C-alpha cells in the first residue's frame, strides 16, 4: 500500500497553527484501500480512509509577510519516497515557480514573494510526484487552494476628498444634511479590518454624524445664516470598528446655510427729513429711504408705500427693485405760499413672507417722513393760460384791443413789465403798454390777408429780469364787407347757329373774399345798357348762380362771331359791394343734337386715319389667321401611323420550351408521347398573318396524319409545314420537340432495375470502355469489392 502525506505550516497573526487537509477523490481498477497521512502541530495522528485517494483542503497564507525568510507553506510527501532522491515533486498552477516554489527533492513549498490579498485573494495549485527514472507519476496530480489571509493594511478612503452641502437656516435638530461614504479595501468577511465607524472631528456642537451610515445631521436648533453662514466639518472614518489601532481616513464637508425669510425689514431711523423747492416739477425725486433686511434675494424684497399723512396726495414713493430703496417723488406742483411742510407715514413690507415665521411678528416697519417746501423767486404768473381777442379789421391804428394781466406769486410782489415777443409779430402790427399790459394796433388790419394773429406776450419782473414768463395771445380779425363779389372763374361759352330762343347756354357763379356772418348771397343782372339785350338774357337762380339764355332763333357767324355780355354781381351785406364781369359767347356751327363742330369759320378737324371700329376688325382678322395656322400645325403633327402593337402585353418573340427530362424511354409516366404521335388531338384554328394573335402562342390546325408515324418524320413534317404555311404568324417562334433518337447501343446505364435481377451481373466490360468509366469499373468490377 502507498501513502502520501502533506505537512502544512501556517504563519500569521494567530496564536496557533491551523492544519489544513486538501482532498480530491479518485478511483481506479484496483479495489484495495490506501492510507493518507497528514501531520499537524497538535498530535501528528495518522488518518485512515477506506477509499483510495488524496485528502486536500484549502489553507491560508498571511499577506504582506515582512520576515527575513520566505514563508513556509507546507510539505508534499509520499510513502513511496525512500529518501534516495528517486522521486521528484512538481508544483503547477497559479503562481507556481514565481510566487510559490517547491523543493523537488523534499517537497517543501515556500512563498517566494510578499503577497497582497487586495491584488489576488486565492491561488489554485496542483501537486504531483513522479519517478525520476521512469518519468511516471507515482500518483495522479491533486489540486489544492491557498487563500491569502487578510491583514489590516488599508485605511478607509472617502469617495470624495471634499463634500459640499447646504441646508436651510433655522432647521430643526436632526435635520439630515448629507451622507458621506468611505470604503476599505481589506476583506470585509474576515475580522474587523473593513468595519468602518464614522466620527466627527471638527464641526461640533453644530453637527453630528451617524457612526454607521455616515449621515451628517444638525445638532443645534435655529442656526441663523445671519449669524454664521459657512461651516466646515471634518469627518473621520476608522476601521477595526473604531478600536484603537485601526486605520482611519478623513474628509471635509463644507456646509452652507440657505437663507429663509425669517427677518422683517427695519428702518434704521424713525424719522427722515427732506426738502423740495416749490418749483420742482412732478416726478422729481426728493430722496431715498431704505429699510434694512438681513435676508437675501427675494426674501429681502421690500415694497414701500405711503400709509397716511397730509402729503399723501402731493407726494409718491416708488420701489427701486435693484437697491430695495424707496424713492420719494413729487406728485403735484408745490406752492410755498400755500403750504410749507408736509408729513408722510411710509411703510416697508416684505413681498414674500414665510408663513413658518409669521409668529415672530409682522414683517413690516414704518417711518415718518417730513418734507419742507423751499420758497424760490418765481416768475410772474398770468391770470389765464391763454388769451383770445377779437377785433374788427377796420379798427383804427392805436386802438386798444385787449389786456393781459400777470403778477408776482412771491410774497414780495415785485412790479412787472410787459412786452411783445417780436419773433411772433415780425410786421409789428400790435404793441403793448409795458405798465398795464394793454394791447393796441400799430398798423391797419386786413382779414382777407391774415384772419388770425398769434403773438406771445412776455411778463418780466422789474427787479429781477431773469424771472419772466410768456403767454400766447390769439387775435382773431373780424370781417367787414370790403370786397365785391366776382365771377368764380373766367367764363367763355358758345351758342349754336341753329339755337332756339329760351335755350340755356351757360350757368355762372360768383365768389367773395369776405365772410359775412349769415353767409353769402349774390344777385346777378345785366348792366343797364344791355338790360333789353336782343340776343341774350340772364335769369337769377336764387342759389348764388345765374343762367344765360338765348332770346332769338338762329345766329350767324358771318354777321357776328363773338358776343361780349357784361353782368353785374351784388352781395347783400352792409355796405353793399358789386362788380361787373364779362361773359364771352362765340357763335359756332353745331349738329342736330347741339354738339359744336366749328366756330369762327374754322373747319372742325376730325381725327385722321382709320376709325376705332376698323382697327378692331383688322385686329380680329389677324387673330383668326393666327389661330388657323396653329391648328393646322397641330393636326399635321398628330398624323402618325397606328402602331401594329397596341398592347404592351403583345409579345412577338414566342419561345415554347418543353423542359420535362423524364426518366428515359422506360419512364412513360412523365410525358405522354402519344400526344406527339396523335397531332389531331391538338388541332386548332390556323392564325393569319394580317391579324394580331389573340394569345401569345397557339397550336395551328394541320392536315390529319396517320397514326403510329415515326416521331422524327413527324417533326420534319411539322418544320416543313411551318415553312410553307401562309397563315403562320410573321413572328419569331421557337417550338422545341425533344427527341432522343433511336435505341442506344450501350443500352441504359441505370442501376434502378439491378435489384430485381436474380443473379449477379457481369460488369467486367466496364474496364474496357476506357479511363472515363474507370470509377464505375472499380465500383462494379467484382465480388471482392462488394464484400469489402
């Protein structure tokens, strides 16, 4: 009986050695049992098994060994080893030869290098013993595992070197801020090398950390951002469960308190003083006030308003969104003489209050604003914003037409002098008395030339000429009837030679430069010398127009070609004005409808050339000719031969193919040869050359043939018939008749019927057919080949 033994020595931080036995079962043809001996430091007992095989178990090796010698792993030994060096021990597998070295003679295994569990935690090795002389294995190789025993050689490391977190101010105790995480590369399944405990090194008493989860929480209530905004917390992660001797790592957490609206606005002072000159126009900014709010952003947004006060209708306050200040402005014109001091109550209110902190008090504040009005030397003030004066256009020079009044609004009541701005009265038509502001005329007026005069009067303080004011004065010139009416335009008309008495030949109207209050009213009549004019008369239409009428039948150009008819025009205003206008009347030849043809013996020129109707007729003829030419050309292009092939499906190249190969002459099921021998069964009507075929291909009726005709003769007859048939289509047609010919000399080569033969056939003749049939000759050449 042969027995192997493996002695393992383990080194580490443990107080005693651990025996490890590796096992691997194997079976063979021999049923006798073997014995395996394992050595241990405790008793060195011999282990017996009823089954033959090696007993191996995994064992541990300490990592990061720093001793002076190599680590001893164990010893490989078999009872076949007599100590004479005939056996050789071989180690293979992970790290064999580099990390793990075996003594070939003694079987001692050592770790040649320092091992790191974080790089590789276990190694799988195989050991065997062979006979040096024969080279054969004494026993089959066995596999065992070396697991690297972890030591605490890695400190915990945080996932980030620095964390950043934020939390609203005034948060309650225990509010979660952030979670930090550290990892340890040591083996978490062995000992406490990877068991991490968190603790806070810096940041107390404001924050705390959960020792197991690493969650940082607030430790103090009501932390105010206004007192302190930034906190730096240092967290430590320590392995070995936080025990002494464990390795540790730290990280920094920067925590920022986020602002909330927990502070109301507050005015730094209760009363503000401002002053404004009484001349400040509305919208003028007098000053700024600000209620301080230690909050940030929208939490510090403040709205200002005037709650009450005697100046609430004279002043206004607006909010500057950029600076959160209240700007006090003038709302109405101030007057020192009327009121010198105003008092306002200004209120500042948060626009976004937080309901959680309303119990802290109202989020608003008030302040008193006093505004004093300063007296300034004001310019004179007119009694009206403007003046309207009406004057007749016939007013005499030097006549007073009106008065303007101004006074100094100041307490001193300085004296005032008046003047006319000559830029508005370049012709110096008007003037003013400097002492009392009375306006008078310097030149004659003419309403028809200028019905309105817009001048500017200046009032100036005598003691302070810089203080002056202006006022517009609108002077309207009233009309008087100083212009006579006249014809609206120059009238020149005609009368036909064949005119009848009482015929209207012209209607005249008049205009007047004057504008009477009741409107214009004109009267027309002939001058007294022509009151009984024998040729023409005038009729007043009572609507400021008059009609010129004929008084006799017929006029002659040869006797009198032109008549001049004077007409007197009167108005109805006071004093009455009148004028005389002359109407020119020409005698002309007219057609029967009264249309003028010629005057003063001048020929009536008609337009030379063709008339419009003739031009239109010529144009229509040209258009008709062009249309006929276009139609003729279009019809000529469309004259084409009708194509022989009407449908795209009419294919002239017809190929009829019979592809049925069949099984040879003996196969009568694949194709009915009787069809070829009995053509009468397929006779159909012949096709004509001059008619397009209805189908792609048709079988033509032929003369009856006798039965049992030879197929080859049948094909030749068909070919000849097609060549001579006048009704055959003029298309390219291919009719294929597969004909094999007479019986083959070699007969059929098929082996399908060989199985039905009772006796063996002689295939020796195949070898005489040449090299092409050599393969067949080899296959059927003799009985020996069949047996093989």
